[in-house]
C-alpha cells in the first residue's frame, strides 16, 4: 500500500513539473541603448505575443546595450553561435553574407512607407543568405540623411573630401559617388568619432539624433536627394528554434513577422518629428537641397546603383530580378 502511495505521489509530482520542464526563456540581444524606442514599440509586443500564445511556456528576455557581448557587427555571430537565442542587427555590418539583402537599401529601390511589406512579400528570394539562422523579421528604417558636425552640405561640391560614416559597403559606394569619403562604422561609435573630428559627418536616419544622441554633435542635416534606406533583422539560433514544438515555432515566426511590420512603422513614424525637433533648436539647421542639387545627387546615385547591380550580377547574384521585384507591386 505504501509503495502504491509513493508511486502515485511521484507520478503526480512529475505531472506538476512537466510544464516547468517545457518552459523556455529566449534571450534577445540588441546593441542599442536601453532607452531606444525599439523596446516599447517592437520588443515588448513581440515578447507578449509569444508568451500569450504559448500560455507562458515561451518567454523572451531583452538584453539591450550589448549586455550579451560588445560589438554591433558581432550580432549575426551571436545568433549563429547561440550566445543569444535572438539577435537584432544590420545586414550591412556583415555585408559579405547578405549581398542580395543589401540591394534593398539602394536609392530608389524601396520606399520608406512600403519597403517592409515589399521585402516580406519577396522574402523567399533571400532564403540562401539566412541558411545558418532562422530569419524572424526584416524591415527597413527611415531614409538615411546626411549629418555633419561643422560644415553645411548645400551642394554636392560641399561634400567633397568629407569623411562620412556609412552603414554598409553599398552606402559607401553611393557616398563616394557624391564626392564624400566613406568610413564604415557602427552607429554606436558615431558620437565619439564626430565629437573628436575623426568623422565630418554620418549617413544615418533621423531617429539616431535621439537614439544615439547625435543631435549633440550635429549642426546640420541635409535632405532631399534619393538616399539609402538601411535594413534591420531579427535572427534566431537554429538549435534554439528546433527545440521548440511545431506550434511554438509558428507562434515565434508569426510574432517575428509582426515585429518587422511594427519596426518599419516605428522608425518611419518617429523620424519626421525628431528631425523637426532638431531643426527647431538654436544653432541647428535642416538643409533641404535645391532642385538643381537634388538632380545632381540623384544622377550620381543612379550611376552608383547601376554599378552595384552589375557587380552583383557578375558575381552570380540575381540582383536585377530582385530589385525589380521590390520595385513592382
């Protein structure tokens, strides 16, 4: 009798422990500061959607500011190696791995408002580039603008020789076509580089004025020309994903797709108001190029785009087909 009682007690304990054994907390790594709007606008809804849909079996812990390791360019490797279950990053920081993805950033290929939807609609064309990870979300930011620390850029000639930070190789080709000298650098390093004169300026979207405090080291922001639009991704470690049930995998993928849509809207919606606030501050200026200068910039941009597409085609990438797929509804 005692033996049967003990057996029943052990069985009951195992049943009670089963939900705990299947519970899983996913670590999400981001190099951006903890105050960044991505936490409230993207990550918290993403985590809540997963926790709710899985009945609490899967949760997400958010680690901002490089808590899981320094270096924005290492985000892809953190997802591959499992240092993080999920990692946020820019394809441009590891450009050699994502040559087709980076075609989306070229001037005139996507629009800020519809770019994310166009990317999602053609996501299958990028599958080879994400074979070492699971792609949860991919979205565009607001257009990259020209920030300068001391010298205003009102003409293409003003840009000649200026050292401008760029987020990727392709953006560097565009800046070079404009007459600037591109310098590859993560967003988190721009502030010090502009403050100390290592950089004359940066090509980055308007949200960086607050997210990375660049308004403190920027006097001028130049807009009007066709410019690049960077991409962001959420990647998941393959083993972490495979550890989930089929149902849980679908929930995470669905939450990732929604996070991408939220991300695209968040960056674009905040950029205009942040730029307006910048221009209203004393000693700051938002320079809008004249029509003649816009034409000069755009002609140079178009030539750079054609060069990049031709080089990609020569390397066996179906670049032109992908670009046309993004441009056409």
